[in-house]
C-alpha cells in the first residue's frame, strides 16, 4: 500500500501569505499607535507617559533627616505625600529613591512655585498643652482641610482636623483637662496657632474656627499637612519646567524623527537597492513597534529618551548594513542570490548579536546607576536594541525571501561587492595614535585654563556642582549687553555671590547659574526677571551640593562598570584577552576624546554626561566587534595567514570599512537632525553624541585593529625570547 505524500505548498503562495500577514500586522499596529484600542485607547502614542521635561511640571527630591528610618515610616510618608500631590495632578507620583530619599514628580502643573511652597520643607509638628506636654504629633493627623461655614450670618473660616485612633484618645483626655485653655500648635519649634479648647473633643475630629481669612485657614491646614508626615524631609534638588517648553520639545523631536526616517529610507534604498528598500519598510515597522513597546512597558518618555529612540533608529540600520554587505560578498564569490541571502544572514549573526549585547550592557548600567531622564534614555535605548535585532533578523529576511520567491531574483537588485582595496592600517596605526594623543593632550591643557576662568576644570552643570539655575527664553535676541544686564539683575535681586550665564546657540535662550537659593529667593528672582524682561518660558532647577558629589562618583562608577562587563563579555566570546585589552584602549581613547570636547568647548557636564559616555562606549565597541569578528574569521584563511597577521588585520578592516562608514553616517544623520531642529536643552547632549559617533568609528577602524596586532606581535616575540 503506497504512502500518501504531503503536498508541499507553492513558494509563491507562501510568499504572498507572508507579505499579507505582515501588512495586516503592520496595519493593526499602526492603527493602535494612531488611535488606540477600546474606549481607553490603549496603545495609542498619545497615552505614552511623558517626563517632566516634555509635559512640564515640578520634580522635587527630599532627603530623610532621621537615621535608619523603618520601612513602615518611609511607606507611610510616601503614601501621605502621594495623597497630597494627587490634588495637583492625577499623574503625580511619589517614590523612594535610594536608601533615604523620596522623589515627588507632578507633571502638567503651571503654578510650580505655589506647589513647592505648599509641599515646603516637611518638619516637626506637635500639639502641646500650655504646661509643655505633647498631646499629638504629625503622625497622629490623618487630614487637615480649610473650609467655610456660616456663624450668626457671617462667614466663618475654619480648619477641620481628623486624627487616628491613638491621637483621638490622647486628644480627648487633653481637651477634657484644658477647657478654656489654648492648645499650642508647634511647627519646627515655632507656634503657628493657639486655638482655645471650648469643649472636650472625643470623636477624633475637631474644628479650628474664627480664622482671619480663607487664605490663613488654608495656610494653617497646609502647614499641618506638611508636618503630618511620619518623617522630616529636607529638599535636595528641585526642577520646574514650563509646559510650553516641553510642547516645543515634542514637536521638534517628532519633526527630527520624521526627517531622519525619510533620509535613512532614501539612503538605504540608493546604496543597497532592493534590500535597502525592504530595510526601510522594516524600519518604519520598527518605529511603530518601538512606540507600542514604550507604551506597553509604561516607560516614561523624556527628552533624552527621544534622543535614545532616534539613536536606536540609526543603530537599527547597523544590522541591515552588516547583512547586506555580506550578501554582496557572497554574490561576488559566485554564489546564487538565494544562497547568498541565507549565507549572508548566517555569517552576520555573530557580529550582530555580540555588538548589540555590548550596547545593551551600557543601557543596563545606565538604568541601574542613572536617575530621572537618564533612566528614560536607557529604557528607550534598550527597547530599541531588542526591536532592531528582531526587525533586521526576522522581518527584513522574511520580506526578502518572500519577494525572491515572487520573482525578484536578478543579481542587479542586490548588488555585487567590489574588490576591496586593502590599505595598510597597521602601518598607519602609529600615526593615528599620535594624532589622538595630541588631541587628548589639548583637552588636558584646557583644564587648568578652565579652572582659572570658570572655577572648575570642566563646566560642571548643577548635577555636578550644586546650586540654582534659571533657564529663560526671551522674545528678544540676547545680546552681550542684555546677557550682562540679566546677570546683574540676578546678582542684585538675591545677593548671589557668583552668577554665571550661558547663551544657548541659535536661540533666544539663556541659562543663569548661581549658588543655592531658598524658595523665597527663587520666587523673588522669578518675579524680578519676568517684570524686567519679555520672558516667554521660565524654568528653574535646584540641586544640593551633597547630591552633586554623589553624581560625580556615580558617573565614574557607571563608566567603569560598563567597561568591565563589556570586556568580560568580549574575552568570553573571542577567547583571547588581547581582543579585550585592545578594546579597552579604544574605549579609553573615545572617553578621553569626548572629554577633550567637553573641556575645549566648555560644554555642561551634568547628568546626561553619563548617558552620553556610556552610549559612546556601547556604540564604539559595537563597531569594534564587527572588525574583531572579521579578524577571527580571516584567521581561519590559510592563504591570508601565510601572508602575515598584519595582512589579516588590514584585510579585515578594509572589508568592514563600508559597514563602519554607512552605519556611522546613518546614526550621525539622525542625531544631527535632532541637533539642528531640536530645542536648546538637547543641543549639547546631541552634539557630544555626534562627536562620540565620529570618535567611535575612527578608533574602531584606525586604532583598535593595529593595537591588537602590536599586542599579538609583542606577546609572540616575548614568548619566543623566553624559550630561547
């Protein structure tokens, strides 16, 4: 009895089905991003949570004064603060940061100074009898609200208090014993009210009446609420961002993203023909998936986070460039288009995986050691890395094989690799190293000059120096005379010891920095500046000196941790410590070169400095791994090895040169567009990222390979000498 053979499906039918499924999925995803699903519009891009730098609002970080607070005390404090700030915004959030800090974020609010004043500096609150006995503490107060009642036809302004069970019992006893006497309400050692007890209060609720006005009742209620926290808090840093500034940031970033996407689409299509066109389509799908993922993971989108998305778009091209270059090489080697496609993906896999894992290490360290906007950058970068691998290794491949089955089989659609011109990078390596050392030396020479000019070897931002910064956007162009006048106004208004200003390039924005100011001083300064100058946007930021010291340490530790883990991974994957050591040299080179830019250009060294450095490390080592992967492959070629190890290195760098240039160019273009059209607050960050991309590509091509060769040669020579 003959067995039935399973009828195989027609490849063209499979291809059509694959394309239709992808189009359907893309359509559903696009609809979800644009409109959302269900009544709550889940998945819509409009529902992505925006950070304070985009939505506008207030961010305050407090330090707990008590030593070794219990988890219960911390959680109770967070809970009470959360309930309090929800009155300002339903999106407000209170969370623990580190071991002894609490951060409050209230997006979308406009009257930031009022909120700062009402939240204030939570301190000690107590209700005392005249003879000095403490009846209640802030921990016993559950709520305090201002209100208005009618008394003999007249308005009576009151404060209503509610106590917990223990407080109600203690207050019942104290009021019964002190009828006709005042209960003294102390806040941070000062009497803020002294209402007279009229009757025993036994239900845990009381009313303080006969207040002068509703404002005074609200002020007393606010003071009691502030002091009703289980722990006392001190403000360490605060940031106030105008909503208009955030809206401008969103609009310009979306414009930059759209332009960047179009430029990359055209670039890939022109350079890589039909596969480049398919990669462009996959890249559009990648952007849609990225927005869905950011929404799905509840990631908060910040301004550096948008930069992370755009950088990831540029890096998403990297995997496609490696693959398409490999396909062209296989076609040039005489293989059929179908075999070249399969072989190209297979040979490119290790370089793509290794490169993305090392960049992911940088993103993870950023997430662990960063805070606020840096965490947002890390989130979007990590999501982008994972999705870029998926779109390159799965989506683009499926599309390419499907269209091949439908008849796109001619070699002219894919291209053929030209014969590689091998240059002597090893010989020129010493010249490149000399040029780099000279550039790095310039950076160190400028440091003492900066010290004499601005007081620090680098232009430390508030995160690294502490103090208060005011960022203003004026309707008029900021001349040197206006700059000086603004600084004089700030100095005279708040009696600041030192005032520094920085005009933002190509904008009507100026940043004025000074020593730490109190809340009253900040309000006075804001009123004075807005009264004297045509201010369209106003933002303040305040950071304690103790926090700035910690941030400097965190920046150094983060870079070291990232570098160590990257090197461990490289040593494990390539089984040669010399690969790791030469990669360290390249990373050190890139860090020092970027530091040179910060030193010479006096760019602000702040929180995003950490993000910039770690991104550059990840990007640079990604390019280095592609070259290392080709060296490892070419070392298996006996003919090349007979010609010498220097020939292997030179050939490997030459074979991957197109990839290095094209990937760096696409990444550079996306960040450059954001630099051109983006808001002023992102310009320095994007400028240093662009410098890092250039330095990373340069070190990977011109320095890493030669260093590895010299180390290999030195170790071999040393080994031969020891045997002799």
